[in-house]
């Protein structure tokens, strides 16, 4: 299960950056849909 979270974190950094990463951790996967 940790693998999925790690993959999401990498995706967040690749799509938005640190700001998106913070939002992703709070909402779950909002920044992924942002792009």
C-alpha cells in the first residue's frame, strides 16, 4: 500500500510540485485531477 502512496507523491511532484503535494495529502487526489 505504501507503494501506491509513493507513486502518487512522485506524480504530484511531476505534475504540480510541492504546493500540489500538500493539497494532495489533504484532499487525497485533487491535484492529480487538476492537470
